[in-house]
C-alpha cells in the first residue's frame, strides 16, 4: 500500500521542522529577523511541493525534508529583499523586517538566509547533491532576473504579453518548478519524469499568477485579502493591463493613457473606470482563457509521468484548488 501524504500532513511536517531550526542568540539583530520572518504565516507551498514531488515516486521522504526547508528559507529571503525594494510596510498583515528593524538589518539578515538555504540544500543525498545544487542555483538566478524585469517594467511605456509571461515565469513559477523537481531528483525519478514534473510546476505557477491578476481586479476582497484594484492603482503591467492597451479602441486608449499618467487621480474612480474598460473589452475572459491554457499544459505534463494515478491525485487536487481560489 502506497504511503501517499496529504497536503495537510506535509504542511504540518514542514511547520514542525521550521519550528525546530535553532538560531544563535547573538548577534540578535542578525538572527531575530530571520526567526521572525520564518514565523510569519504562509502557505509553505514550496517545501510542500518538494515533498509531494518526491512522494510521487517514493514513500521515503525523510531525505527530502531539509532541502525542502531550504527552499522555504530561500523563498522568504526573496520576500524580505522584495519588501525592501518595494518599501512595503506589511507582509502577511505583520510589519516587514525593514520596518520593524531597519533596511540594513533586513539586507544582512536576508543575505544570511540565502546562505542558510544553500546549506540546507547541500544536505541532499550525496549521489544527487550536485544535480540538486545546479538546479537550485540556476533557479535562484532566474528568480533575481524575474525581479529585475518586474522593476524594469515600471519605467517601460509598453510591455508585451510575451515579456510579461517571461517575467512571471522567472519571478514566480520557476521556484515552484524547482521545488517539485528537487523532490523528484532526491526520490530517484528518471530524467524524463523529473522534467515533466518541472514543466508541470512551471505552468501551474504561471496559471497561479494569472489568477492573482484576475483576483486583484475581480475578486472578493474580503476573501482575497488585498485592496481592490491594487494593481490598477499602481499601474502594474499585468496581463489584464497589457491586453487592455493592445485591444482598446481610440477613446478607451485615451482613457487608459489619462488614468495611467495622472498621478493625482482618485484611486477609487481610477479602478472603477479601468475596470469598466476591462469589462467592455472582455479582458477577464481573455485572462481566464490564458490561465486555462497554462493549467491544461501543466496537466498534460503531469499525466505524462508514468506512475500510478493514485500517486498523482494529491498534485492534481493541489493544482485544481489553486485555480478555484475565492472570486
């Protein structure tokens, strides 16, 4: 009988392992922010996916847990530095590290988190550690490239859909893909299966980000936990924003240009006006079709992996749940 773990079981194991990480007491301003950051409530999606990726091929998951935690430490390092770059006051409804301490403390604690993540990834079994580290280091650079592209977009007049999809693939999706493939590699999966699992994670990650774009404008804010139209207010070049500029008629384009360039615009009126343009053009439907395209591609890759269907059931359910978040 296969020992297939549920998401809840894997997440509980991850939380227990994170709670057991021991940090030196001094210097406190280096280690306290790391402990604080890791204690903030999160989905723990990346370590759970690493464990789930291994569980697709094996019941033995103990050798995966430390690298899985390393992926979570790395993810939180990126969030810590992202918050500095965005000058964000809150992370998961709590003060960001640079707000609670200061930016210099946050930078150094983040640097330490990256080194800790590398140390944990190095705890992979000896026979696969080089392969795991090559994947991890490549992914870490891609995540940084994605963040830089996102910042570049802020000063670019126009961004294409292909440029946007490339950016979110690197900024968000490749780490999900890396997490799954890391688990597969450690569990002894063949190269073809490990690659299909990577591609599954990548495509689900893109679909997940497209869903975020949609929910930002059209979601139930009491359930999504964000400001309605926050991306619109910030002139964020999301899939919806890009397609609207591509498809707007001359009058709509003039409105979009006005609201995007008017720094004194009433944010509520701006969101209402641009959302109305989205509705007239059918932007939501276009975004949902693009999201579905990536979801379907992801499932093709998952279905191509030659393991019993029961072993895929958890990842199938996980993917489907991501696509039906509160609207």
